[in-house]
């Protein structure tokens, strides 16, 4: 379990830089200026808690899917395939400068944005929680990486824990941004954005190495093709 916690937390902390650069404008747009400092902190905390709730719920679905893959004995090949797909997506983005996004997914994201706008206008404190829950459904390269990591877990609990710790890892930076109004200039945000493909490529390579069963602790541990035959997990 500690390997899951460490991996998810590190990914979350690294993702904080991306969150500040890309989600910063939304965070700064939260209607909290009229509140007392105490209520501002509560509203911002609820907003970010909502994101973590969504990530955890996604972890449940990913855990169920990943468990089926594990029980079927395809986890190694699934990890390699997933890594190759992410790597190809990164190469496509690098040369085309556009992300691969199906039409139906764009429609879903449009609905989520409308839902977020409705919660943004809410006068209730609970609206910030639901706003964060909705925000967790928006497209994000770092969340995609977390999804890939959670899918390779061998249990539902492991997937949920990975997604929860990932979200918790982004919390400190986002709280600092919201509470203290930390400003990030446009050039810095652009630099953070350009780093995303490299982070995704690194994650893709790790997934491929994980599926190759090289016996490298934490990076490429030996994964059994069927449950019960695991030689080593670190």
C-alpha cells in the first residue's frame, strides 16, 4: 500500500504546478471576496474537497475495471498497451499541437461546464463542494495520468487510495493559491503547460516498464499473470 501512497502523492505534488497554471483562473474566480477570511478558507477547502471526492469515485470505477483485468490475467499486457497509447497521444500532441478528444467527450465536458456555471452562481456554501465535484470531471492531462496509474492497481481499494492521495497531493498548492491569492504570470503558466507532455511521456514509459516484469522495485515489479502467483511486489 505504501508504494501506492507514495506514487499517488508524488504525482499529485507534481501535478500541483499544472493545477496552479491551468486551474488558477477558475480558483481566483470563485465568488468569495465578500466573505470573511474564515468562510473564504472553508469555501476553498470545500471546492478542493469536491475534486478529491470525484477522483475517489473515479477510483472506484477504475478499481472495478482494473480488478477484472487482473483476474483475467491481462494486467501486464494492459499496462504495456495503456503506456503505448499514452505515448502515441503525446507524440500526436507534440507534432499536431492538439489533444485527441472524441466528439462525445466534448459534449460531456460542455454539459459539465454548464453545471459548474450553475454551481458558481449558488449562494449556498454547499455550492462550492458541488462545484469542485463537477470540476473533477473536466479534462486534465494529469488526471489522465492518475487514471492510468489507478487502472493498474490490483484491487478496488488500491485504485481508490491512489486517486484519493493524488487529489490530496494537489490540495496544499491549491489552498495556498485560493487563500493567499498567489499570482502566476502567463509566461510561467505557459511553461508549466509545455511540461505536461513530458510528464505524460514519463508516465507512459513507467507503465510500459511495469508491464515488462523487469523486477525493478516500484518501477517494474514482477506482476503475476494470474492471482496468487506474484513473485515480488517491490
